[in-house]
């Protein structure tokens, strides 16, 4: 976490964990859990008030007025300055207390504006609204298809959505020189003008497919992964959607396809059962 020279490489998600973003505190606050975020903000508020209260205690006799509820006068004055409110009419009576009160006010404004900005960013963001299936399915390694399915729990629609599938594996262009190579996989549909709830990416496995050319065993030896990428725009907020997922070779089921995800109720309306996202059935030609 605090190693300045090394950084862990993550393959299981697209977002860096918040606790590793110590160089980007704003990004860490956006990604940390809600309960921890509010606890941190409350702690920051208390810490700032206590620090300014201790500083004001060096000149407490120049704070005019009476503090309520038996609260020490420096702490009460620090709270009022921090929140930019005069609840009890406490006033500074020396240049020192006045200067500290101004700094306390500025710190309070910065803290409150930061809290507002982070909350707005969290509420308006789209943190991974897509859920990808647990496995990829290949109906047949000979003239079959590779399927990748996902659903969204967001009931709003996504516009101008594009899909890509990429095969990433270790390659040795020269003896002893290894690098990760990225090969795009063709899909039957490269996107849709409107995405409602679910979609299935389909890659035809034919003579031009890298999967058939290399074979699954060789791809496994080369630490290959398949990465779907979905990109679009939220119809409500206009914010962008960009989400990826990684599948290892062990996540591929051969001779299977996905089970039905969409059904029709008695009134003829189409419904999606998200619980069937990972349902698979044996391919008929298996």
C-alpha cells in the first residue's frame, strides 16, 4: 500500500481499490464505501475543530461572550467559526483570535465544498452498473460461436452503445522477449443505438478466429484472457459508461450456451430475470 516503487497489477476488476489511491485522496473518497466516507468526513470535521480549539485556547481570554452547555469557550468559538455561524454571539477581541477565526472559517468552507463535490460526484456517477455472466460459452470449437452476456441493474437506458471483445495473451516476438499482445475478436453486432437491460456479444469461431487458430490449450499456456468492453451514454444524466471485464481460459464452458434470460408474462410483456444471468444449457449439437 505504501510502497513507493512498486504497484500491484489487478486483473479482476477495472477500478483501483480506494485504499491504494493515497496519492489521489479525492478519488479515494469517491470510491470508498458510503459508511466509511461519512465516518471519515465526521472525523475530519472533529479533528479540524479540535485543532483550532486548541490554538484558540492559548488566547481564550480574548474571546468575548458565553459558551453554551458548559462547552469550553475555545471549542465553541472554533465550531461557530468553522460553520460560519454565530449561534451564541462569541466574538474575537484580539488580532490573534481574529486571525485564527478567519483561518478556521476558510478551512470550514474548503471542507464543506469538498464534501458537497464528493457527494455530488458519487450520486451522479455510474460505478460499474453492468453485471457480466460468470462464464463465457462456446457452442462448438469447430464452426461455433463464443457468447458473452451481461445485464444492467440500472433501469435507465443507455444510448449509442458499442461493444468490443479483445483477446489478450503472452507473445514472444523475439527469443526471450515477451509482451502482452491484444487481438480484437470480431462480433456479430458491434453495438446498438439503445440498450435497455441486457445484451449478448457473439464472436463467430471460424478459420479467421484467433481462438480456433491457436487453440484453447495454447491460449491457456500463454495466460490468455478475453476482455469485453462496453461503452455508451446515460440517457438521463448524459454521463459516459465505460466498463470492462476479464475472463480467463478456465472461465470458458465448451459445448454450452446461455439459458433464457428474457421471458414473457401473461400480459405479453417481456421481463428479464437477472437471477438467470449465469444459467447455461448444453448446446444441441454437442
